[in-house]
């Protein structure tokens, strides 16, 4: 493996990071690393504390493609009202604006109720997940074009069970529910290959999948106060929560290249 990035945020964050601090969002340096914190969030104002390495770039110029390994050492404040996480995505939409796009992501992702995002039929709609999705690849486009009829057919459970596995394969959807997030330090690792991925927490594999986005994607870590609903049965929604103070601490973000082709051992 070749080391591409190693960030401990001490004595100061590297220059690659762009930051968002809005609606009560703060970035705080401390002995443990970097704290992404929101305070004073309301249901009428978007609150976000975020770092990323893609702001100001065109999506085609985002910096990361497989095969690579991401390692993050992180802890959370405990209960979070909104969403939070870290990993790679294509920034397809934002409450702060920008051109929308079809989504692609591979990351550790948390959403609190009333969020309902059960993209995989075997998963639930809220909670702490290892997850991937790529609606930008060629196989996904027919299903994107048929989104309306697919959603309508999804109202019928029997038809949903027949249709949705094909949608999951086409959109590279896979996810696993994790314990937490909690106030203890944990090491999260993602091995991302062109057509496969492995997620581990503290050295224990939590998801191995033959689905993965193609890239390029950008790294992001954040805490915010939004909720989202997008279910196979056609429920859609978005809003903001009057969230209590919450934070995400990052002690390490490391990215290394992996040998191309080694992914065959995963699946």
C-alpha cells in the first residue's frame, strides 16, 4: 500500500480541507483531534459542521477513486438528532445550494428519526450504517428513468419484493446496520475496490459487498440537523430538526492505495 493522506489535525488541520460552519456549526481543535459540533440548531435554520476535500472542484475532478483504503478514528457525542458520518460521496445535493446530481456514496452514515432511508430491503430506515450507492452508473439509468412507475409498484409489497433486488443491483445499493454511534473511540476502515468493498469497525468486518460506486468521489465528514425520507414505497420528505448540541470527533483520517485486483478475495 502507498500512503496518500495521513491527517491527525494536530497542531492544525492540513490545507486540503474546506470547512462549513453554518447555523451554529463549529470546528474545534482539542487534544483528541478535531471536533465537528453543532449547537443551537432550530427547525428553521440548517446547521452543519463539516470538512471536505471537494468544495470548489467540478465533480469530475473529485480526488478519490478505487482501489483505496480509508481509515478513520472517531467518536460521537452520543444521541444525535439529524445526520452525521464520514466517507466518500459526490455531493449530489445540499441545503446550501449547488447543482444537483444523481447520488453516489460509500461511507459510514447515521440518520436519526424521523429520517427513513431504507435503500436496501434488508435494512431499516434510520440508524448507524455502513452503506454504498451509485445511481450514476450506466446500469442505473433505466431504473432512474422509470423511478415514477417503480415507486408506484412499490406500494404493493409482493411486487416490491420482486422489483427491488434488481434496483439494488443496478444502483450498487448495499448496507448494514451498526451499533452506535457512541462516545467511545472506534477505528473505522473501508477497503474500496472498483466492484467490491469491505467495511470494518475495530478490526471486525461489518459489511462485505460486491457493490461499489466507481468514483471519482470526495471525502466528507459532518454533523447536521436535517432529516430525509426516501423509501422504496414512495415516501419522500426533508426537513430540519431543533437538535440538541451534538459533535463528531476525528483523531485520524488516513487514505492509502490498494493493489488493483485484490478485491477478488472479498466476494
